[in-house]
């Protein structure tokens, strides 16, 4: 789908839920996990269920982060949320056992409520075992459309301290981005936690993009504009992609498999990248 921004919204805040669709994020994540205290889990679940049922979300994907599979709240979350038909479920601390069990329950609820549209999964990888077992996790369900690096919990599990430069999570970032590309799903980076440092956000997100991420979690609506700026193709990238596609069509008419564009060889991988750039530009209204 190419989700540039995924905005966390506390599931126990009715004001934020009702205004969430005008904030500009590509994907909303109504959070039933970390943003909700233990004493408010039931109320938040009901509130999110009602929001999904009665609010009309326009041009935005709506997902729900449920509580972990090994918590006493996970199955109750699914029981209430699945019939309300979110587009997707965000699964924290994802592992083979948890994804399979959650999928089994989602399938049961979809049959029970005669739901026609299948709910997809976005997984959060936030443990050393989750990263180590990434291939097996991604192989265990066809519903998976994206994977998120949960760097704070991952760092805690690794017993390492998070730093502003994020060198300590580079291996995890590369692994997540590579696996996502291999499975043709979205690679979604961990949030940038300093909500007032927009230069730092831009620089760090540009690095994430350079190694294969195509989106990032946002913990504040003010971060969305920067994320979209970084992950959207620039006007020059769009112009170049458009010209490459035009030249490729001419080369095909002449029976050429490769051709030169501005002194550089262009072959099928370059053409596919140009086509992907144009598809993204059209999706986000940057070109008609």
C-alpha cells in the first residue's frame, strides 16, 4: 500500500478519535495497548468499537493496535473490534504463535459475522526473538501487509540504551527493511520520539528511506508533514521517472532492451523503479 505515515491515536481519548481523520495521516492506529492504562482497557475497547461503527473515515486507512497475545486483553480486543470492521489489526510483539492464534480467531469472527472484506495484519517486531525469527513469522500468514520496528521495546529486550543517533538499532532497521522488500510488504520505521526536533526527524527519516523503509510511525500529528515530504517522490524524481518511462516505451518500439538516459544505462530494474515512483505520485495526488 505504501503507508508513508501511521499515526498513533490513544483509544481512550474520544476527542482525538473523532478528529483523527482530518489530520492527514495515511493510516490511523487506534491504540488499545501502550496508550491505555490497565484500568481503562475495557472502556477504550468499547470507545474504539463505537468510533469504527459510527464515524465515517474518508481517504484514510483505519487500524487498531490490540494488546499482546500473552496478555489477558488480546482476545477480548478481537471479539469487540473485528465485527466493527477496521481495515487492519496491528499486532504487537509479533511471533509465529501469536500471529497464527490471532489469525485463527479473526477468521472465526469473520465467518461468524459474515464479513466479506478480510482484515489485514501489520506486525510490530519488538523483541530479539521476533527479529531472529522474522522469516518464519512472515511465512505464517497471508494477511501481513507491513512490519514495524518497535525500537524502544526491542532495545529494552536487548538490554541496550537508545541514543539520538540510533546506531544501536541499525542492524534491526536493515533486517526489517530487507525482509519487507523480500515479501513485498511495507517497511515501517520506529517513531522519532523528540516531537519538537523536526530537523532531526527529517534527517533520521531520510536515512530510513535510504535503506528501504517506505513509512514511519508518528506519535504527534505535527510529524506527518515531514514524513510525507521525505517519503513522497520529489518533483525532480517524478520528472525523471516520467521521462524514463517515455524513453522506455520508445526503446521498446525499436526493439531495445536497454537504453541510455542522460549518459546512464537504463534497464528493467530502473524502469520498474520509475514505474513505482509514478504509481506513488499518482496515489498521493502529486500528478494526475
